[in-house]
C-alpha cells in the first residue's frame, strides 16, 4: 500500500478534514497505486455513509431556449444544437415522471427548468403547486433545479414543500469565465446562500472534463465543502454537438474514478452523486463508482441525453452486494395549495431581479401558452 494514501485516509477516518496539500498528494497517485486510492475512498464511504446507496431522478419540465451561454449546455440558445426552441412538459407528464422515479427507488425527484432563473408566473402557477403535490404525496423528496434563486424564490420553494435545491457551481471561480459569460459565479454562490437561509438542503457540484486543471477541481470541491453542501453531483462532460465544447475529449474512465475518490477524501460526509456522463465516460467501469467512494447516482435519463434502463442500475447495485435506500421521510405538506411569492418592490415587474425585462416577457408568454395548452 502506498503510505501517503493510507496515512491520509487514516486521518480522514479519524475525523480530520484534509488540506489542499493532501489533495495534491492524492492527485499525484498513479500506476497501480490508484487502486489504493479507490480502496481507501471506499473505506471512507462505508464509515461515513454506510453500505446503502441512493438514487435520484430528474425531469426536464422546460427545455431549451435559454438566454445563458453555458458552453457545455445543449439548451443554450447561443448554440446550434439538436435542442432548438423551447418546449414544456404537461403537468401530467411531470407527475408521471415523479411516480416513475418513486417506483424505481429514487430518494429525490428533481424538476429542472432551463433558463437563468424561474419567473413569478412559473413559480406561482405551475412549479410551486406541482412540487407541492409531489412533496405532499411523501413518496420521494421534492427537489428543484430552477436556476438562480433569490431570497424570495428560495423561501417560496420551501413553503411549497420543496426540501432540496440543486444549483451547481460547475467549476472553479477561476475557470468559470471561460465557460459562462452571461451570469457571474457570485450569482451561483448567492443562490446556494439563499437556499440555505430558506432551510433547503443543498445539492451542488460540477462538471469535470471541460478543460479545467486539477487546481480548478480542488478550488470547486473545497468551496463546496466550505459551503456545506449536502449532496455533491459529479458530472463528466458528455460533449454536445453544436456547443463550443463539442470537441472536448472524454475523460478516461480511470481519471473519472480518481476524481470521485479524491472528492470522497475531501468531503467524507457528503452524499457524493455520480450524475451526467456516467455511461459515456466510465463505460464498463460504471460499477466501480461505489468502490471509488461514491454513494449515490442518478437513475433514468438526464436532461437532454439518455441514461440507461433503471433495471440495469438496480442489477448493478445488487451484483455488488449493495442495496439502495428509497425515500422514507414521509410527506411534506405545502403551506397552501397555491402559495404566493413574497412581494418585493425594487426588483421589477416579476420580482426576479436577475432577469432583463425582455427575457422575462418572453419566458412568461411561452410558459403561459404552455399552461393553457
Ligand atoms: S442556465 Fe442552465 S439551461 Fe441555460 S445554458 Fe446554462 S446550464 Fe443550460
């Protein structure tokens, strides 16, 4: 066994948080010693998270037509991808997805919207009541990925019955301007701050393989540890044709596993979730994610790409001698069937301070059209 890995691991197992210096030592591990890294990450996983793993599932309620220019994203209207224009699922389709998520053992079910942030109309007339319905059923945790949040929208989600919000940092603050130019990193940090202040559990991680350095990776993972996120999704770039990152090579499977392990060393108590890019980047090594330190993964399809059948993931977990833990926290009752957002006077017509008025008009019109359809 490589001494430095085992001695760092012992410190983690004894409850110590590792430093960036330690993380660099782990990053330097190569050759056959990489298996030592996995071995100890697995030990850390079992000590702090137990043997059960968790699944979560998502549904894209509003797809495409996004004003933002995130270079990894098929839904940005800045790029010519297969996702053109904006489409909406019906309430029935979203509720059917929630029911399916619960049936396949998803601990959490997230409604995801494209766009910089939710509008008042979407929140009050569409997503709030829908999320409230899912929360009240109590069969899976209601989670929301709606872009940037304000104190008002975060608080509204909590009153609607939502108990977790996903908003990824995506990468380091240093590398971020090379990936997104239309909204600042601070907006992402503020969203997490507002969500936490509203009593929401935080799910935030990033995408690896966009051209960032290991130092960028450490920046992001240590920042997420400092913020105290509850769930940390690890996505591997699945390059989308038509985006600026379309020619970015896939990360090799062993590098993906190394990233997972180092994340586990840095943040031993987080729910470490392997999400997008699992199938295409890890290929036959997908089942290694748990041995490498993850305790959670996404089940079913992603936002604009397909995942594999839930049956296959169930079999994978069973074959490893593991089990998955479904949601067991029971119903969360919304404050009312139609909660209203708190009004604030200084943020414009729709009380969404981060939008240009023209964008809001566009989104509200389309959302209203979809709601009537
Ligand atoms: S804000 Fe969300 S939907 Fe819009 S481009 Fe960025 S990641 Fe895609």
